C-alpha cells in the first residue's frame, strides 16, 4: 500500500509539486493585489485592466451592474479562470496565477458562490466537517477520525448559523436561506484569511440579513472579507469601503457616501437600480 | 491464354470480314437452315474435359453462325443448360426451385422446369477467360464503340508477333480515339518486351500495369540503349505512381471519413443538442438499411429506383422510430444524460433482436444499381470507386442540408435557442417538448439516411448498427459536442488518418492508434476540436 | 442503529462492522456460503437438496460478477464517474490469472513444450515474450492481478482527471479504452492467444481445476473476496474520504474550493476500484475456464453498469443484488427461451432506468421508509445517501 | 415437431421456479435428472449452438438441422426402440457461456451426445468440460486442426481437407504463381495461412515475394486499402489469386470492394474457405461470379440423396429459398454416424459408443461415403466451386477420392511428428512418433509416477 500511496501522492515523489505551504506574507501591505488583469472570452473582455487592492483585515463591498465582471473576478482569484494578462498576488509571496483551486483554497482563500452550493446528499454536519481546515491529502482524509475537539468546533458553527436542529438532515432539503447560511458556515469552518462572498443575502428575510451583516462585520479585522452584493441596503449597512465595477474595470472606489454621489456611478448604475436597492 | 487468343484471332480474321459484313446486314435469313450444324456445335460443348470444351468454343467461334456471340455469352453466364431429353435451353431466371427456360436455337419460351431436370454446361475460370477473349475478338469488329473499347483493353499484354500487322491495319482504320490509343499501346507493349526502342518510347509515361511490366522486362534486356531508356521511363512512371497512390489514399480516407460523418452526424444532433446519449443510434441506421432492402423487394428489377426512393423512406422510418423512442422513453429521462445511455442501449438490444426475429438473423442482399458499381477511371493507375464517391457526395449533401436547417429555418433557430438556454427558450414561448421531438426525429432520420448509404457498402444485417456506434461517438466527442462543423472535420480527418496509417501499421493497429490518439487528444482538449465556449458551456 | 459521522471515532477499516447494513450483508453472504457448502458436501447426490458441482460453479461465477459490480458502484455511485470500461480492468485481472494458469500447465500441453503455452508453439514462437516471465510464480501472478489493472487505471486516470475530463466525455473515453484494448488483445502478435484467448487450464496452486473440491474452494474464495471487497468499499465510503467523493460527485468545483485536490481523490478511488475489478476477473477465470478478448467488449462493460443500476446505485449491496439477479435471469432465459433473452435484457434496461432509477435497493428503502412514516412524521426527502448505511 | 422445438421437460421449470423464491434454497438446482434412466426414457441429444449474438447468423440453421434429423429419426422409429429428444440451450455467442452450457447439458440434463459449436474458441472453451464429464461432442465446422480429443468428433474439414487441395487446384488447374493470403485475425486463418505458406514454399517452390499475407479484425468493413494492395500485388505480370480466410460479416464489404475496384474473378480469382451458400444469401452475387470456394459439400451437388436432403430441409423450414451448406452436411454425417454407432453398440453409453464409432461408414450427400477415422476426423471429398449469380456454386473440380482428415498438419514444425489414434492400445490424441510417447497427455505422467513408486 505504501508504494501505491507514494504513487498517488505526486507531491511526495516530485519535490517541485509540493505545495507552497509558507504563510501568507502581509508585512509589506495588502493581502490581495490585482494589477492590470484582463480576461477575454472570444474577444469579449469580461475583465478589462482591473486593478484592485484589499488590505489585511478589511471588509470590502463590490457592487456593479450585471455583466460588470464581479463573478469573473472571483473566478480569477480562486483559480477557476486564468486571465489573459495581468498579475494577481496573495500577500507579497504567492502568485495566484501559478496555483490551482485547491492550492489557493488551502492557502486561505474561501469562497461562497452566488448560487448557494452545498453538498446536497451530505448532512449539514458533514458539509461543515468537509469544509473544516484539516489535512486534506488522501490518506489523512481516509483515516480521519471524529474527535471531541472537531465536534465542538462544528457545534459552535452550527450554533452560529442557527442550523443545530437540522444537523442530521441532508443539505438538499434546506431552504434557500438556510443553504446560504450553511455555506457561510462552511466558510467559517475553513478559517480563511480572505473570504470571497458572492451575494450572501439573496433570498433571506430581513432578520436573517441583519444577522448576516453582524456576522460579516464581526469577521472583519481578524479576516479580510470581500462581499459582492446587489442589495444596496445591505451594502450600506456593512460597508466601509466600496468598489464599483463597470465593464470589467474599476469605476469608482471609496466610502458608500462618496461612491453614491459620484456622477459616473449614478449614471451607469445607481440611477437605474435605485428602486431595486430600496 | 495468350496463345489461344492469338490463335482465335487469326482464325477469326479469316472470317472476320464476312462476319463484319454479316453483322451489318441485320436480317438473319440464313439462321434456321443451320440448326442442325448449330446443334452439333453445341453438342461438342457437353463433354467432361475442359480441354475439349475449349476446342468446342473455338469451333463455335469459327462457325459463321450469328448466334455464336449469344451462345458464348450464355455459356459464360452459366445459363446454357441441357434438359434430360437433350435439348439445349437458355435459363432465363435461376432462383428458386423451378426455372423459366427458352430454347437456345429458336428462342422460344418453354415454361418452367425443375432444377433437378436441368444440367448445366459447366465452365471453369480458364474457359471463362477464353470465352471473354473470344467475345472480345468478335467485339473488336463490332459496330458498338463501347464493345470495341473493352475488347481493345483486353488486348493489352496479350499481343504476339503474328498479330501486330493486323492490329496496325485496325489502328489505321479505327475512328475512335480511345480504341486507337489502346491498340497502339497493346502493340507497343509487345514491341517493348521484344526489346524494340519504338515500343519503349511509345510507352513512356503510360501508367498501365502491363506497360510497367513490359518496361521492366525491357530494362533487363540486352541492348543497353533500350534498357537505359526503359529504366528512365520506369523511374518517371514510378514517380507518377507515387503521386497517384497518395491521391488514392486521400480518397480512401475521405471516403471512410464520409461514412463516419454520416454515421455520426445524426448523433451530433441528438447528443449535442439534446444531451441524449443515444446508443440505439446504430440500430436506427440499421432500420434505414433494412428500408432499402424492403424497397428493393417491393420494386424487383429496379434497384436504382428503389435506392432513390429509400432515401426519403429510410429517413421517415428512422425518424418515426426516433419519435417513438423519444416519447416512449427519453422524455422521462430529462437531465439525466448518462441514464439515457442505459435506456437507449436497452432499446438497441430490443431493436436488434426484433429484426432477428421478424426478418431473419441472416444478412439481407441489397443490390447495387448499375450506375453505382464500378469505378471512375481517372488514369490507368487511379480509379475512384463509384459507390464510395456517391456516398461521399451524399454525406456532403446531408451535411449541407442539416446546416441549412439549423441556420435558416424556424426549427433550427428554436433548436439553437433550446440548446443554449432551455428555461429561457421556454419562457419565450418556444415549445421545448415539440422542439425535442423534432430534434430527435431529425437526428434519427439522418441516421436512417446513413443506413441507406451503408447498405451500399456493407452487410445489411442485425449487427450493422453495433459496428458503427462506437466510432460515431468517437467522432462526435473528437469534433466537439454540439458542433456540426466539428463532426464533419473530425470524421473526415479520422478517416484520412486511419487510411494513411493502415498500409504500414495494418488495419487493426491503425484503428488502435486512432483510438489512443482520441483518448490522448481528449486529455489535451477535454471538449473536443471545436468546444462550445463561454459560461453556458461550463454549466 | 445507524452510523452517523459524529460517532465515527473508531479505526476506519473496522468502521463498517458497526453498520447494520454491513452486518446483514455479511451475515447473509456467509450463511449462503456455508449453506451451499453444506448442501454440496454433506447431502448425498441423489437427494433433491443436493447442490451439484455445476451449481456451485455457477454461483462462484455470480459472486465474481458481484465483486465486479461493487467495484463499479464505488466509482459510479460514490464518485459519479460512469465508467464504461471497467470490463477492461476485469479482463486484465483475468488475463494475469490466465497467464499464471497457462504456465502451470507446464509440459502437459498438447505439444508437450515445457515452457511455451500451446498457442505459442502453434504460432511458431521460439521463446516466451518478456511479459510472460514471472507468471509461473503464484505470488507474482497474484500481485499482477492487482497491480496490472491498478497501473492502467493509474495512468489513464492520471491523464483524464488531471485535465478534468468529466461526464459523458469520460464515459466515452473509458469506452474507447476498452475497445482499443479489445482490438489489441484480438491481435495474435500481442502474445495473449488472440481470439482463442487462454484455455485448457489444469491446476491452480497445486489443486486440480477439474475436481469438484477445487471448484468449491474457488467458490468459497470468491465469496470471501466479495466480503473483503465489500468491507473495504464500505470503509472507504463511510470515511471522510467517502464523503469527499460524494461531495465531488455532486459539486466538483465546490470541493476544489474547499481545498481538496479532487483529481487525486478521484484517482485513488478509481485505482482501488480497478484493482477490485481485476481481482474479480482473476477469480472468474479459473471458474469459467477461459479468458478471451470478448471480456473487453464495450457491451459487457455497459452490462455491468446495468447490474448496478438495477440493484441500486450508491448502495454497494444493491450492486451485488443486481449482478446476481441479472446473471441468474440470463442463465434461466437463455436456457428456457433463447430468442427472448435479448428482449428481456433490453426491456430491463429501459424499465429500470425509467421506472426504478434507484433500483431494487431503492425499492427496499422506499418500502422501509413508508413503514417508518406510518409511525413517525419524518419529512420525506430525495437525497438519502446517509440512509445507505441505515 | 412441436415437442422437439424446445426442451420441454418439467424439471427445468420446476427447479428454476423454486430457485427464484430465494437464493438460499438454490440447492434445488442440484436436483438433477433421475439417475435411473430406463429403457423407455427418450435418448437426450444436446444442441449447443448460439441462437443469439453475433454467431446466431451461422449457428441457428445448425440447430434446426439437428432438430430436423432428430425428427426424421423419430419418424423412422427412433433409436434402440427409444425416442430421441432434443435439449436446446443458447450459449449466446459468449465463450464462457459455452462452457457453462456444456456443463449444464452434461451434468444437469445428462444428455447422451452433444452437437454443437462453430467457432474454434467456443470449442476450446467447451473442450475441458466435455473431457472432464466424459461427453460426446460432434463439431461440424472446418477448423485449423492441431487438436484431437478423446471426446470430440470433428466432422468438418481439417486443413488438409480444404486448404491444401484448393491450392493444388489453383496451381495445377489455373496456373497461379502468386498468392495473397488474406484473413481475419484469429486462429483458423493464422494456422491455415502458416500451413499454406510452408506448403507453397516447400512443395511448389513459390518465392517469398510471391506470397502476401494480410490480417484484418473481425467485422472489418473498410477494405479500400487492402484491396488496392491486392490489386497492385496482382499487377506484377504473374497470375495471381487470393486465398481468403476472411470470416463472416467482413466478406460482404470485401467482395463489394473487389468488384468496385474492378478486380474480376478472371483477373484475380478469390478462393474462400469460409464463404458458403448461407453467407451468399446476404451478398449481391452478380459481381462475384467466378470467384471460388473450397468445401466438402455444395448445395448444387447433383445427387439424389442431396436432393432429398434439400427437399426435407425446405419442407422443415417452410422456406422455398432455404439453402443448405457444408456444416449442415457435416451434422448430417455426424448424426448418422452417431446413430449407427449407437445401433452397433446397442447402448448410448459414451465409452462404448466412442469405441464403436471408429470405422463407422455412412453415405455423405455428394454420392460417396464418410468414414470415422481413429483420430476422430472423417473422410471427405474436396470440392471446388465457382460462385454463380444465383448464389449457388458450380462445382468445377473435385478430388478423385475422399481425403482423410489429418489432426496434426505435416507442414507445421510443432505438429509434424504427432499423430492421433484413439483405438486401443495407443489411445492418444497427440502421440509423438519420434520419441514414441504420448505427448502432453497426463497418461505419460501417471505412468511415470506409477513407476517411481
């Protein structure tokens, strides 16, 4: 078996394949740094010369009309899409463009999808268990045992996201809002340095939104959070720094007040979207 | 063989002029008076020894009976038979237990006779050759240009010294360009083999295999000048042959490719547009092929017309079967592509067994119409088989037709809309269910067309579909699902690759190499040659 | 008593033993093995309850098919990879065993050659091809039974998963794989006996293959292998790795974003499954007495998938039920009404996929849930992978 | 006839029904046919031919043939005063299933004789079972030889009864000097071609470059390249012939391509060993006229026995266009030989019948007699036929007398020194005449072991 083990774990056979496990270096400034990033699909530029900097511990909201490139931007950061040109750095040591999704995830970037994506066949508890920061190589995973410590952590998160009662139910039966919460819970279990949260409050009630806002602002400081959201009320309630994307590049950046008074922004976005925001 | 021909020709030449004249005087007044003599001639054929039969054939040739050609032809076709009471008859139709016959001498129909009571005048391949030559000799004087051409072609490599002056005379008289060319060549081959410079020069650039044999003999001859000239001609010819061989391989490849395209293109529609993995696709092709067979049964004696009619018929039959499959099974499996694979595989087994039970487990005979058999002669070294050329053309027409449907019709528009976003299309008032049915019917119908074409190339039997289904999937996946151009390019290129590899790798290895190539290619480009791009494709 | 993730604190390999379903499965299997043995050995042949050697042999074959089906269910049910090429791993395991059995014939072949198998003498080969060396040793051959299919799965899987070939594309290229191997093994130059394959086996590790006792032994060995294979698969699917597999099956991208190297998990499970399939093939060959390239035929691989579908995907025990049921039906049908066999098989494919998407096991669970719902008012739900262990 | 169509005896249904109730009660399957076979019980004749799958195309008619022969025998009063009963099973063209079914026939049904198999691989699969359970198997198809089992009777042609005379004909009667050996890649063509290569070189001094060998996979459908190669091979100025061991389905596209590329029987004749009347029913024979086949029987044989057989067959199948072929004749001969041996032995006991059948002579359908030789092969005439446009063969040549089947070819180095003789005292299927011992059989080993003790 050990022969096979060594065969299936390429990183142990080939040194150069070993993941860069060094900690994120934020001594020299931002945790995320995107410079001149461009992505084009068949000539259509989904991202066009995008420059974006997220500081360690910051809570940043990103808004923009449909097709502004918000989701594509997240795809780039998490390694799903490769940009045509430009560079993306995590801290000052990790070039994200040279890494794949699991490497990026294990570096400490967590992502919540726009459409809530949980493992529907697994129970709520198991969803959280899989998300938990742990040794995610094959054999440790195969031989992993449940310990009291892990259970406590999962219980804590279950408490936080309010799904304790549904812990043994398959995630597939949860309501839309509950799935959103579960996914946020999975993010919490991951203990990432940087959270990318795509539309966290879609389909939530007023109360749920409040709790989400509370949760996200609570995270800021310890972790960096990037929120993409349409709901202007929600953005207003949590935002300190807001970035407006338009046609794949940054249109404006600043506090909510600064941004919402920017004539360019009003022209392309807020004016048209006011009603929805209210 | 050669000796016989020369002999026959010489004998014949003595009578030749008379016969020629006789052939021109169309009324055959004197025939009946010769019946006794004719009977004697035929009687001589009914002997055990093939040598004696050969002599009898020569005798018939030398007689001036104008029915000689018909007799020889009947003998060649195995239709010259003898009844128990010793009468010579011509069998008009030799299938089944009882055969209709006619009297050889008078041509009068004699009704049906049991095959037990008839005895055939047997011939073997030697005699068959002899008969063909004999008929060729007669035909050299025929008024029919076609016959003269065929007979002149037979003379290539068969000429000997005594014939040359006669042939030279004939060449001088001949009006038809082609016949003259062939006769000249025939004489030149004789001369080249005899080591004459004139022959070698005349053969320069000729691609006919016989010329090549003659030249290589001349190249080994005693006269160094002639030998050198022959060798130079030969190397030129070899160059030419290489080019022709390359063209031939390309044609073979395109032809195999066209079969693959035909087989795969229906699948590209059902698979690419609906996401249905239709394992019964091969059996739909089989239905098309059986439709062709059934058509030919309905229209006996008109294989060509039946074939043309079976194009729409095959399409309809397969399309209807497709609709039945879609309504009966596939509509219940929306969004579960891998399960459509299992269910349709079940359907394919049922269809196969159905054909075995209802029709027969044996292969069926589909006749190739006259105009599709043989080949188109480009030059002496390159001829393109007609049936495959028709199939190639047919494949391109079907492809063009499908492109038109997809790009220019309402159905095509709706199909594309449904492919790209089912929910959106539905909300815009497109009846997705109807589109599904139409699409599946279209894909199945095209499979039926492929079956009609395949009936001209391969077995029409219950296993027809199975032989093509895997190849079809490979083509679709290689080309990129949902892309008709991809299927066309993939099919043709896989065909060419296969045929280029085959001569040096062998048929089996070539196929294995192609499969491994596809596997590796999919690793490089997981979505085929022409992948669908953008967000929609990643869902 | 169902096993929940929270209580999975014990060693991963022993975990299945605390599951009710595994307990029942092993109980039934062992009881069946014991019963057949008893009825074969202890009951005199003229007693109607006697189980003949023919039947023991037949059951042995079913059990090896069952193991194969378990292997397919592991990748299809839990990893979501519909492999249409598992017959290839089965056949390669079978060939490894066949090569060992051929070498065991020694000079008892028709030509009496001490080293070369008959078909090589026949085709005028003067020495043994390199890949036939070592197969005269049982340990080497038995290791190759696992390693050869494992290696093929490793190489193929490495290429396929690395470049994220998924879904239908993966199914089609697994089919291409087995088809290419079939053509290759049909070639006589390959040195595997071409179409005739390997036959005329005499003995296995010293036991005469034509004796009833050996047949019983092989039957029992297959039963034990099935039990062990089942336990291994259960252990895998009840481990965290099993849950990662299910996560991969349902949302591959999401699993990646959680930091799991999905392609490695896929590769691991695929290789394990291929090795189990190889083992099944190796147990199958001495019982049927022949291995030939038709085991590579894509049709056979599709048929295996049907067994799993019929029994119930993602349950493992369903795969066993399916394999035995279909093959038993085949035995009966081809004997009683040969013409109808393909109709029956075809209809089975259609009906199961349309009306019984969860197979026989799904039917069991449905009935069980109905019963339970009469007592409690548990909410009805669709996704019940946890209940597989119920 | 209805009683014969299928095996209709209650035991099977009963046992299968009970089995279905539970896996565990499967023991019932072991309830085999009663051991107390009485004299008025029917004699069971097992038929082991594929009725589904790829081989069904060839084998179904053989099943029907045996059923017809049984029916005729029963009408004539049966055998030893007992009726015959057919037990039909379907091995579905699946080789392991052949072994399983053979075991079922012998162990469960306890049949007295089996008529079956077509492909070599199916025979190889069945062989160990038949030997282990001491059954009788009549194998009706021409095959590659290199085998002689105590329990198998080979009523089809060995290579020396088909291939070698055919080549002799081509060389002596047609004057062929160049040979293209084209075959499907499996054992029969491989062996036949190896024998022919050796034969052509050794006996007729044909040069290496005048022999071309080519193999294609089963069901090969694209013959363009190979036919072009044959055409070029034949353009070198010497009379050329193709010797085809192409199997089954691949023949139609092969012949179609030949005729389309303008290769005529008069230019390059093709002589086939696997194309008979049955195969021709699926081919448009118009363009094939004059191509050859070598068999031991043709439907067109002009003989009253043959006409009777054909009439009976047409009546049995109810199809006016039904054809007969060589393997059918082989079953006809095999069945009559077995019946004769049973009559001679007065019992159906396998060992007795096995001994009694050697030397039994019965009429064949081409006006001569077939005798069972000690090596379990039979004597046959070799006929060469030319294809006619009605799907029949015109017999153009035949061996002056019958040829005895040779189990071990004289042209293969490994088998040159082997002979088979199942009479006492030799009783050996692979006796080595050089070292005087029975080659690879266990008998030699047992003798050694006995001596050592």
